[in-house]
C-alpha cells in the first residue's frame, strides 16, 4: 500500500494534473483541504521544491508550478499501483503457496507476463540495465555454487527484466502476481528437491538480452517458467509417493 507520505505526494501531483494551468502552494493547499487533507502552504511549498529537484514539477514564471512529463510518468505508475492494490485482497485469496494448483496458476500467470517482459527488455534495456542484470546473475550463480539460498536474487533478476522492459504495467504485474517474491523461497525449495537449477536458465535469458534477441529472450523465458511448472508437478508426485 502507499504510505501516508506517498499518498500526499500522489494527491498533490494529481491536483497539478487536473488542469494545465500553473498552481501555487497556497492554492494547492486549499485544494487538498477540500479533499479532507490538512497540509499547510509552507509544507506544500517544500514538497514542490523537492518535486522541482526530482524533475516532477517546473516553475511557470511567477504563477506557480506545472506537472512535467516525468511527473506524469510517476503519477501514472502510482495509479497502476493503487489499482492493483484495490483488487489485491480478492486475488490474494486464490494464491496459496501450499497448494499445487494455485502455485501452478501463479506460474502460468507469470509466464504470460514475463514472456512479454523479456521480449521488450531485449529491445528496450539500457546498457546500465544489462550491467545490473549481469551482476545479479553473477551473484546468484555464486550462491548456487556455494549452496547458499539465492531466492532474493531470483526476485531481483526477474524484477530487473520487468523494469528493463520499460513497461510500468508489466513491472507492477510481476510484483503483484509473485507477491514481491513471497513464492521464491518456496520455488527454490521445490527446485532443489527435484534437482533443478534456476541460475542455469537465467544464464540463457541473460545471453539473449545481451544479444538483443527478442525472439530468443521470449523463448528462454517461457522455457524457464515451463520448467518451474514441471518441477512443481514432479515435486507433488514425489511427495505423494512418500506418503503412500
């Protein structure tokens, strides 16, 4: 959920987005008060100065501030985030890491999201994005060799691809479906039980991204998620055999 600070920032920028005309700190304070948000003009002024520094707002002569393109992007990302949170309680109730069926359904949803993320990342990733992904992969591979849990780095690797796609909706959808990595330790345990190694498949995905090959990136990502699904099925079969 948005913090109180983030919600105030959202509402303030939203007021600037409502009309194209510039607005000053006092005007914005009164508009926020009309929405039941008590905040002084001085506080709004300090926030606007910070927004100017971040590139979210810009001074328009002596008439006040206007929202910039960067500010609009930030506002859009928060709207997506709020929409996902609005429906999250209903969807989360159908996601249970202890249930084979639900875990597979989550992975199927990931497959649809991440195949497109991988394709777009191959086309849109910056060199910095590729460098970050390479670093995360190296750390994850090192953990795998040393027998250390790499669940956290698995999450970072996939989040980095989603963000490198430059599609805010896909990035938010991955975090939402995978519940910000809640299922990664579960999958790591399942894969280790059936002999799967995540870092090997990540290497193929990374190679496709480095080569800027969207078709191969998509194929490698789908293969990766399909292998996760197969591992879940295999794990449950073995678990049932042990019980019988």
